[in-house]
């Protein structure tokens, strides 16, 4: 405080010197301080000569509270000031002239209030206690539900005429609310916020919306159908005992209430069996043995002629599914849209329009059904083609084989879609190259899963990987290394075959010559010693028959 005061004196002095004026004044003016705090007042007395003295509410003050800074500035230091309001004046000792003055008012900063919160089915009652009754005051109560949807505090002001009571209305059922409060005297600073208090709201009967719906399985051979009834679950945080019962009533030969059957159910689903006749399922919910809510839904008979929607269309955009359809000719009261990604967990909502947008979807394929609603019946449901909320990257690519030659290599691969909503592949790009050389690539369409890489260098190591490209993203295979051959394997094969043929021919010719030589050597030669001489008959000699 002294440093700020000195700075203030320095500034004021500089201004006075700059203006060559002699000023008498008391600063700062009209202070408003907390009871018991310290305060310092400065008297500028350059307009007079001599000492000055102070008065508090016209009563002279002890000189020991005053401290002379220089010839023109005197500081009055007051410790633990408790007067509710006071007038301080600076006087000249010689002339008793009032050189200036100021007023000081004090406030009492009250402590944080205590909170008493009572929960009712439709509101919270907050009572503030431990507040002063002597002085006028006002308070603020802040609150918010403890959920991920709400982060901002809501403020409500409490005035004395409210008897320190505030009612928080329109609260959600069975949710924890955090509440805190602070108070202040008139024109005084706020107290600290009180410690936060958490209160669980009660179940409001008007908040219970069952929205009963059903999914009907295909009939068995005997005509029995399983009906899966679903409704909005009452929050698990709601206190008390809840009992759920479904009564199925048959419409036989257009007669209502022929027979019925009660089924005890769980918190949000129930499976019941019905025959081929039309039925109405009536759901009743009891809370602590008192009726809480009721709802019913119609189950058509097998083969019953009922309207249904047509022209269903679906599309996806940024993770949501847009559904539209054409209304039936008959007037409808609305439409029920249900959807599921696994056939076990269903979601549903009612709409008055012929289009709907589905949010908060998983990255899964969904089956969507739209059923028209009438005053006392439901039509037949129409199911759209299965659709994904969003389409992801294509499946994983794996190189399964590389058959390398001296100047070419046959690369083959396959693709496995791990997700049902993987993107449709448009084409494949094959990247290949040597360690120090440029990376080359070639692209083929989605129907190909092999390619022959041409113009490779013999006896060289290459790397290769395959990228699958879809409109929604890409995936890449692992890199694979292979070595080209020094020579074309087909050339070696051809040389081997030709050599084998030549060898076979040489061996065959040699064998033939050996056989012929052997035959020649073994042929008998006539012995001249055993021969006789005879005349060869002439050509005109006639044979004489004996």
C-alpha cells in the first residue's frame, strides 16, 4: 500500500509542479472499505505553511496516526477501521482552515450461507441460512445438472423479500444437481461461494414417456410369432421399486378382448408370443406399487391388409443417416422409425414427417424400418436396404506372392475387409524400386489383383508394396523385398531341353552304329575251297521240263 501511495504522491506532486499551482486537498475521495481493514489518507498542504492536523467526524485525532512525508504531504494511517461512516478533514494548525476532506464508509463482508436443499418431483427448494438480519442483503444461487450436456451454471438472485428461499423449476428427473450460493450486503462485495451441495432430483411422473414399440418375428409353422416389445427405460438413478407388466389382448373375428395374458417384464424389453390373430400389447409401470405410466401398441394379424410406406431412400452424410419415404394414400397420425446394427439392440423414434435424420450412430451397417401409424392401429413396416452410417478405408492389402525373373516380376495380392463398412476399392497402385534408385509405380483397376513389373535389372534387389485406393481413403500393404534372377529361367530351361535332345540324338546314333557294326561282323563269308566252277546259262537258253 505504501508503494502505491508513494506513487500517487509522486504523480500528484509532478502535476502540481508542472502546473506551478499550490493545492490543498485530501485524497483519495469517498472510500468504501471492508470493516476492520487499514486505510491511508494523504493531505496536500502546499497552499499553506506550517503543520496540519486531522479530525474524524469533527473530533481532532492523535498526531501519532499522522506521518509527514515532505513539506507538502502528510499521510494519515488508520488501522482496523471499524466506523460505519466517517468524515476525515485536514486542517491548518495556524489558521484552523479546512484544507480538504474525504468520507470513508465500511461494509461487512458476510460469510458464505448454509444451504438446505429439498427435492420434489417437479422442483428443488433451496433455503439459505446463517444470514445477517441487521443489514439489507441479497444472494445468488447457482446450479447445474451433473451431465455431459450442461457445463454452464444457471444463476438465480434471492432478495430479502424472498425469505432467503429460491425454487429451482424445470429440473430433470433422477439427476444429480450441484448447487452453491453467495451473499452480499447492499453495495458490498460478494462473499465466497458456499461449498457445493449435490442433490438427486426425484422422478417426475410427467417426464415418463414410455414410447412403446414392437418388432415382430416371422411366424413359425403353427402361426405363433414372437413379439419383441421395447420402451424407453426409466433412469436407473431413480429411487424406488419399479414393476413392468405387459397384457396381450387378442382381436379375434374383429371382437376386442377375447382373451388376455399377463407377462412380467424387465426394465426396457419384453418378449411375448402371439398367434396369427391381431393383438394389442398394453404396458403398465408401477412405482412403489402405485401406477406410474401406461402405453399400448398394435400387432397386426398375419396377412392383414394394412398400408405401408413406399419409395424409401437412404443416404449418409458426416456420420448421420438421412431417410425419406412416400406416405401411404390413407391419412396417418405419424411414423415410427426403428433401426438396429446387430438385430438385438433397437433404437426408435416417432416422426410426423416423411423424412428423418439418425444421429449418434456406430461405424456399422444399419437395418432401418419405417411403419405408418394410425389412430388405433399400425401399418406394415417397410425396410430400407442396409446402409452404413459412414464408409471407412478399404480393407487390408496383403502381397501373397512374387515370382521374379531376370527382367520382370509377377506380383499378386489379396484384400480382406475387416469392417462391413469398408470403402469400395476404385483401383490399386503398385510402388516398386531399388534401394538407391527412383521409386516407380503403376496403377490397375479394382478388378485386377496381380501385375507383371517390366524392365527390371537382372540380379538386383527390389522392394514393392500395394496401395488400395477408395473414395473414402486408402490402405497399404507391408513392403516386400525380392531379387531378380541373373538369367531368364526360361532360357536355362530351353538350353537344358535342347542339350538333352542333342545328347539323346548322339547316344541314339552311336547305339545304332554299334548295332549295325556288330551285325556286319557276325555275317558269314563263303569259303572258296569248298566251291565248284559251272557255266551260267545264257539268256536264250530254254528250260527243259522233265
